[in-house]
């Protein structure tokens, strides 16, 4: 404290009265003695002791009069001395200022005596009369010639130097301007080249002095529409760069993969990279493609979210949907450089065509959705209401899914019918199957006022329908299966409508709408079986007749005992009974015949199987040399 | 439903340029429109009940009050609008089957036939458009009026209109192009008159004269630019405000081309006196 001894000019006021705010004090204590946590009774006592022995300055201050140390008197002396020195300095300064004032006043009193008199000191007034001092301008002595010459030389030198630097600056700016003009020409040439290629070049709305090129799609969702505009900036050498702001430059593509089981069996083709990656044209194209792809994926995810009930799942960067058992389609957005053939994708190329077709299809559908947006936008708008108009999800996944699902069902049904056909053929029965897959698509249909392209795409947005019809063995009977797939409006999914024309069994009606494949299969096989039974009962042994045998009269006549179980009975004139069981499945047709003695009361046949038990099975591979069904019937019909 | 409007007059020489500007602004091609507009005037049918008003003794039911209000309310002119195509004009001349020796083979030139099909008044679709006089005393700088539209039966419209208490006054044709900008309908149009007004006929025309003979009402051939926006609920101040904000936005955007402004209220008066 003694080092920074400062001197109060005024007598000391009572500082104690100023109330020290508590927080300041606490902070002070903390700083001085450390945390309160360290304060213990002992330490405090020790401190008090120490304070007492030290006799601090605070005590001194408080009991100023009581302490009469030597130190204090010395200090007081020093204090008074310094105070005296300060007052002395102050007096001196005052005196000098007064002298200066008197001098100036005296000087001015020549011209303005009244005002000057006011600021004069009394002593001066006594001593010197007013206006006794004057001043005048004194011409300096003329400079020597050499000096003037020097000045002239110096100034000329300066001027020369300035001229030189100005010339250098002008030259500099001329070259800079030239370079600038060259690069500007370069820039504008490139802009013109871009414009001549047909791109829309315009001013940027935010940055009025910059040029931009519009490559996006006007009908896209607003975020992607606004991204379709990038600034055309000039580098220092005048070449054009495409400034897309914060959007990364990477090219991205929606990749379609087909997965069967755990293997990737097909991947959509990589977009061919443009040959010169550096040209502005290719960069604009790449930006356009990327914005399209990103919008596509955005819309795919948006649509996938509402399709959760139909098995579509989304991950952060993946949309997947099942096609059929064990087969899935995966859609993801990948960087172009990442699309290099991976070990994963190279496993098989079985479904590469499918994947490629899907990739094209979703893009066409997005373009179609854009056209629909334009159509909607240019319609007369409905009146304003507080309710916001929502843009519906585009139909991208739904038509694709419907198509895949439908074609898988159609192929299954076709193979089923083909199997049956082959079995029947091998059994010598001709059955007429006709299939018209995707009969609902008619690409020639012209819709009034709709461009051809849109009409074409629109066809694929309606529910799909395929019709299978068959002319059965007996002349009048036929059946028709309509397969219908619908993913936009309920009823969702694929269902089969089977309609049958069996005059023999007018009561037999299939269920209205069947959704499951095995049910459809059993319904169809059942009808074919019923039809075969009808054919057998109606056969009358004609083929035998044709084969030239004489005993036509002794042919048995079969009657359908339990047609739904495939059982036939024939009663011969001798009272012997023959029973035949026909069973049909997708893989084979089996006819078993044996004689029975009679029918017991319950209707059960008490079969005596040992004697004439004959059976025949026809398979779809059609073993040559087999009897045909009718021949076999004729054979067993013989008594 | 309410309609908010701004108008501007467009001289003929500016028309083409403005079409292009609007096409750029709205990012769509203009949609050409030709409309027949028939004006009908409401009249009070004689013999209607004119109940006394103000007698507090007979308390009128709500329904009755409403009916009275409807029957004794103001009378208005209304328009019946039917859109036509340019091929309909003067069509009767081209299709007159004057002694053409070669009867057209059926089915061979269906496209051409489609184009030359005569204008059929019987199958002309119509729409009734009612517009109230613009609201008075609104501080906002747009024209606001009550509006309603309804589709009418096809064909001869005078009979049903007469039955509803409207008589045919006159008709004209509006020709123009429509643009849509979000919720705003921009209609750049002009009014065309039929060539010679035969004073005797008090019926809508059954055939249209050739289009070249139509004369614009405004002799200089200038157009009217009308920007309108419809609001479902005119009582919703919020919506009305939004709608007029949209219109003002458009006015700002078109400021360098045309000056959109409010129309004189009395010039859009549809009341029948």
C-alpha cells in the first residue's frame, strides 16, 4: 500500500459511510483470502492474532490520533511537503497564464482597447498605458536565386515523378482493361453459346446483376423448382462456371435394384457419363439430371410413406417394395461415382432388364406428373379458401408396383393353365385356352384434347386387367378368369374374378372375388375336373366305336355319383358295379377304375379291390404311347 | 363468393408485347377464349304478392321474411355466358350442303367434318354469371363484388330465363386470352359487337356471322386487362386481405408494363332500374 501512495488534495472524507455492496465484498474476500470453504475457526483465530500483532493500516486509519508512530509523522511531513509543491506549481502555472493574458491584452489594446482592457490585470494597467505595444508584419529578406532554383527543380522533379507514375498507372489499367475485356468477351461468348444451345438465360431474381441459367423443371415441387436456377459466374480468365450455391456438385442418380432372396439379381444401368466433363454444357446437363433425380427420389419417398400398408418400406436413403415371394425391388439415391460395378451387384444379371425398365418407368411417370402439374396450374383456380391445397403424391411407385404384381399373377395363372393344358393334351383331350394379358391397355385409345404422350402414360395409371378364357372339353362349358390389379383405389391388390359356364352343374358358382392364388388354382382345377366328368358321362363310347370294335352295345354308361369328389359309377346289365375316381391336380390327371359288388346302405362302396383294378396317370410331360383318356374309359367300360 | 378485381387498359399496339410478357410471367401459353355473352334483365312479374312491410302485428316467419326479401329485393342484370370457338363463326356458310355432286363418303373425312360442323345453337352450353355492384366504401384499392355462377341447360336459354323472370336485352362477344398465376386469373380481352344490329330481333342469335365482320366496341381496338381472384367466403377478412395482397403483388410485377387499378364502381353497376 505504501508503494502506491496517492495524495488527496482535499481532506479525507468519511469513506466508511459508503455502503459496500455485499457481493463486491464477497468477491473481494474470495480474492483476498480464498474460498470460504477454507475458512476454519483456527485459521480465523490465527488471522486475528496476526492482525493484532501486525497492527494494520486500517487500524491506523481508524485511530488516527491514537497512533503516534514515527512512521506516521514522517508520512505527514511528506504529505505537507508534497502538497506545498503542488500548490506552488499551480501558482506558477497560473502566473504564467496571467502573464500571457496580459501580453496579448496589451497587444490587442492598440486596436480594441475596450475589450482588451477587460482582460488586463490591474498591475499592468498601472504600469503600461493602453495601446503602448504594436505589431506589424515584417517582410522576410528575399531568398537567393539558387534557393529559388532549387525549389523550382524540386517541384519539377516532383511533377515529373507524378506524371510518370500516372502514366504507369494508366498503362497498367489499360492492360488490365484489355485483359478484362478479353475475359469478358470470352464470358459473353460462352453465355451466348449456352443460350444458343437453347437454355434459358436470365437475370437472377436475388442478385440482379448476375446472370443465371435455368435448367430445372418449372412444374417440379417448389424446392426443386427453385434449385433449377444457377448463376453463371466468370472466373478471372473469363471462363464460365456454374455456381449452384450451397448445393453439392456431385451427380446423383436413382438406382433400381432387384433382389431375389439375398442376392442382387439386377441393377439399373449407369447413365453414360458425358465425354467431356469440363464443358459448361455438360455441367448444366449434369446439374439438371441431378435435380431431376433428387426430385424423383424425394417423390418416391413421399409416395412410399403412404404405401406402408402395401409392404413398401423406407429407410433413410432407400425405398423397397416386394414384388412377389422372395423378390424385392430396391430404389436408392447414389452418387454417380459410387455406381461403379460393385461386387454385390455383379452377382447376376438376370433381372437387369427389369431394373432398367423400372428405372425408365419411374422417370417417365415423374415427367408425366410434371405435365399434370402444368395442367392443374393452368386450370381456372378454385376460389380461395383458408384450407391449403395439397399436392397429391405423384403416382410413381404405384403403377410400377401394380404392373409387376399384375404380371407376376398373370404369369402364374398362365403357367397354371399351360400345365393343365399339357396334362389334358397328354390325356388326349383338347381344351382351348386363350390368354389376353393386359387387356385393359389399349394404346390406340385417343383421348380428346390430350397429347399422345400423356394419353399413352395415362393408360398405365388405370387398374390393370387381364382376361383368360377357356373352352372346356364339353362343348357348352367354358370359364373366364379376369385378373384385376388396383393400387390406387380400393379394393387394393390383385384379385381374380372367375365366371363359369357349366350347363351340367348350373348350381355351381365360384366365389365372387378370389384373392389367393391357391384358391384360384383349386377353383379352376375343380371346374376342369367337373368338366372332365361331364365329358366321361357323355362319351357314350364313341371312340371305341371309331376304333372299329363291335361290342358297342355292351359299353357301360357312367354316371357321376359324387361329382365334387370326382367319383363315377357305372352299373352294368349284369348287376356288376364299376367305380371310377378321377383326380386332377396341377401335375397330373389320374383315373382309377375298379369293379365293386354293390353299394351299401351308407353309400360307401364296398370295394373288392383285388380283381380288375386299373388306373392310369397322365402327366404334363406327356409320355408317348399312353392311352388317351377316352380310350382308357372305353377300355374300362367294357364289361 | 366474392371477387376481387383490378383493371388496366391496354392499347392495341401493346397487346402483342403484353401477351408475351404475361406468358413469361405466368409460365404458360395463353389460352384463347371466345365467349358469347347474353345480357338478361330481371323484371318483376305482374301479379306477385306484395306484402305489407312494417306491420308488427302479423309476425312473419323466418322463411316468409326471406322469401319476401328475395321477391322484393333489388333487380339485377345478369349475363349468360357461352364459350364458342372461332370455327363457330360464319360456320353456317361453309357447311351449307349446296349442290355438291359428290356426297362425302361417310367415315373418310371425319376430322374435316368435325372442323366444319355447323354451329349448333341447340347444343351451346351456357353459364349464368351474376355480379353485384362493387362494394362501396371499402378502403382497399381493389374492386370487390359479390359473385355467383351456375351452369345452365344447353340450347335455347331464353325460355328458362323468361320463366325465371329475366328478359333478353342484348348480346355481344368477348374475345381474349386467359392466363393463370397461382390464384389470379388474368384475362386480357376486348368486347366485339355483332355487325348489324337488326332492331326487330329480340332473341339470341342462332347463327354467328363470320368472325371478320365482328367489330370491336372500342374503335381503337384496345384491350382490357382484368386480374381477378375469387374468395369463397367474403366474410373472412383474412382471406380477403390475402387475396388483395396477391393482386397488389401482381400490380407491382406488372408496374412497368401496365397500370392496374380499381374500376369506377358505378361503371360496374349491374342493378336494373
